[in-house]
C-alpha cells in the first residue's frame, strides 16, 4: 500500500511538472551573443520547485524500471544455470536439480516453480520431504517470489519512503512463518518433520545459506511474534507522501514558464522535459552512492 501510493505520487510529480507549463510568446529572456540575439525561457521560483519535485519522481520511476530490468536479468541467469535432471516422483510440478547440497526453493514470478536438489531428495526422510514440499507449495500458491521481487524494487526506487525496507524485511519473515505453518498443517500439526528438515539443511550447508531465522524458530516453538507494526514510521511516510502531493498540486497553480516558439529555442514544455532529464542522472547517482552495491541473495528453505 505504501509503495503503491509512493509510485503514484512520483508519477504525479512528473506529470504535473511537464503538464503545468503556461506557454507565452512574450516575456522570454533575450541574450545577445556575437551579434546574434537568442531567447531563453523565463522560469519563476514555483516552476523551479516543481521541476525539482518532478526530478525526484522521475528518479523513482527510473530506479524502479532499472531495478525491474536488473531483477529480470538476474532471474534469467539464475534459471539458465540450473541443471534440471528430472521431476520428483509423485510431484510433477517439482523439478529435481543436480547438486549434493540439500536445497529447496521456489522461483518464478507469474508461474513459480519448485526446485529441490538431489542432495535434499536423498537426505530427507519421507515426512521431512513432505513438510519441505508443503512449505514450498505455499510459496508457490501465494506467489511469494513475485512479492519479494516487488518489495525489493520498491524499496530501492522509493528512497524517500525508508519505512518500506523494514516492512519488506518483516514481510519476508512472515512469509517464511506462514509457509512453515502450511508445512506443519501438512504434517498433521506436528512440528517435528519440518524442524528436523531445517536441521538437515542447516547442518550440511554453509552458514547463512539456509532460511532459518529466529522468527521461524520461535514460531515452531510456539512463541508469539514480538514484532509490532511500526505505526509511527508508516504514518510519517503517508504524511510525507501527502505533503509531497499537496506541494505538487499547490505549486502547479503558481508555476510559470514563458518562452518563445522561435528557433533556436523550443517551446516551454520541451524545455521542462529537458530540465528534468538533465537532473535525473545526478539524482540516480546520488541514490546509487547512498544505497551502495548489494549482493543478490537467493532464498533457501
């Protein structure tokens, strides 16, 4: 919800910045250069502010598009490296991949696929395997890979809504806990098969690769979740987005650009577009320095 509102506010800022221009054939500035009189648009303070808001919105949109493209490329490279050796007996929707390390995961956006390594298939008992598959089937049912991808994209694009990152991290924990609940339900309410399967994953893989978190352990032990919804940061984010929208709307009524249609300068509206485009590289570079390089992690059950 917060991410959707943020993207709408960003798009509105760009649209208003471009569409609120008042054309006029008089009032433009003039500059004499080597005997040649050139004209340039006159921009008031409100329009400069509107251009800045539009640059922020444009940066968010470009960052979202760039993150989406990058996410797609990473996913395609990941799938291309998977060595599928067959399907799991009795589960045609589950693909078995080569590898002695016990791993199981769900990948794919619109039509997620469940993968399990030969090591997991051979090292898990039947009850453990059934619990792990129920866990991954739940991820597949609710399309968690797509939700995770959208959360990462919005978290990087909407840099002016920092609460999104903490909300996404919390959703990732809840998604695992909910999938664990489906696994326990498939095991007739017994936590043992899933817990022992997680121990197999954890004992035979490098540290940090398996998806065992304190929230999952606590859930399997019957401990209530201690995480609380960050009401104040969420309210502050909505207030900031509302203020951004109101500022854009109010400023658009006072913004003005006066420009000539004569060559060599274009009309006011293309002028605003160029100003937005010129400001975007700097904004994107600042965001990249702020976030820094991040390693892509793959989910493991």
